[in-house]
């Protein structure tokens, strides 16, 4: 992939964040999602690439979502797979809560797992704990491994997990072991990525969340040198059949190289609302400010980017720079 693609992709997440941020706290999650989606699509189509969505929000008949199979870009340049969540945390935006992101991940064609839209059991850790945890190990064993790798006691280890009844058993095991829990209610991409940055206070992510978000998270964690494992969890009618039709084994433990192959991939995200990692969109009269992160697996480069956007020169926030 072209090195310049990283900065082009940040323009995509910035535009989506600026548009969806207009809906923060207004209780209208569909409007926020639609705004992010249309902004992403518009800017994607200015980028010199031949892209195809392999992980999106739905199928072709569910437009205006960025649907699986949709082609994006100018149709010139590198062929790439795109995993996208125009607004990771629609309910977060509707409620004005923490950690809403506009997020995407790309890799060379054929290198991203085509994960069905279903649940995935996940474990994510930062670089210090790479190779030290196992999705199939008891929760207590993984907590001990993380504590040892980070020079902490288990009582000082913080686990982030989405607060859902399906995770009750894991939550009980974390508490029985004496570790700390930081719950989130939506948006598990942010939860996974937070394990790779010390200042977030998060050491480990566990639990069952969305499979598409798992692949996007894996790209970011690969860029950061951390570790991610997952296994698909059929919970709804038709999940197993869909896995089989897509050639994915629902019983297989998916390691990093199963989720994102090759040595190159790019992850980009812009904060819509405040979070541990970045500050959300701020509207300041004639301009708006954004905070973004973009990272590339091949080089290991991580860039945090603060943007200032003129609302007069760029009123629709999606025009070419």
C-alpha cells in the first residue's frame, strides 16, 4: 500500500466524526449513523485506490449503509480490503456518552477476514503481554499472566468488558480473582485499542462483542504490537449457516494472522465524543477541532493528529483538501 494512504484515510474518519458529532446527545442514533456513513462514502471516493468493503454495516439492499461488497475510491491505485464502522457507538452519540469513534481498517486485497455480522468472544492485550494470554485459558490464568508481564498484582489489573448478561460468567470470574473491572456499554473497538496505551488505565479486554468490530480491533492492535484472539459465537438463528457460506469455521480460535494477514495494514479513527484515548469533536464557532489516530503495521508508526477545520471554507466538511 502507498505510504500516503494513511493520511488520506484520516480525512475519511475526520469527515464522518464532524458530521455525526452534530447529533451528540440528541437521542437520534440513526441520524448520527447516516451522517457518518454519507460523509465517509463521499471522502472515500476521492482517494486514489480500488477498495472493496469486506466488513461493513449490512448488505447491498440496506443502503445508505456502507454495505459489504461496495466499491470505494477512484478505482485507480492499490487494491485493498476495507473494514469500516462509520460510527462505532451510535447509542453513545445519542446519549452523549464516552468513546464514540468513526473507525476503519484497510489491508491489501484478500488479507482481512470476512467476518459475518455476529458475535465474537475476544481477548485483547497490549505489547507487554503479547504471547502471554490465551482465549482458551481460564480467566484467572490470563489475569495472572497480565499481572506478571506488567509487574502488577492481580488486584491492580484493570479489565474492560462490555456490560451484557452474555458476559456474566466472565465478569464473575474476574471479580472472584480480585481484578478491577471497567465496564463499557457500547463501542468495543475503543475498549480493545485502549489496552495498548498506558494512559487509558486498561490492561486487558475480555468478553463477547461484535465480530466485525473484532477484525477492526485486530488491525489496530497489530499496528501497535499487541495481541488479539477471537472465536465466533453463533447465538442467533442462521449464524452457523452463514459462517459456512462464508468459509469461516465458527469453532476455530482466530489468531492475529487469521484476522489480518500479511505484514501491512492501516487503522484510522477519529473521536466523536471524549474517551480515554482522544478528545471528541469540539465546535468553536467558525471552526471545529478533531482528534484522530492513524497507524500502520508495516512501519509501526502511530500518529495522533489534532485537526482544525474551517466551517466557512468547508461547510459540508467533506470536500477535498
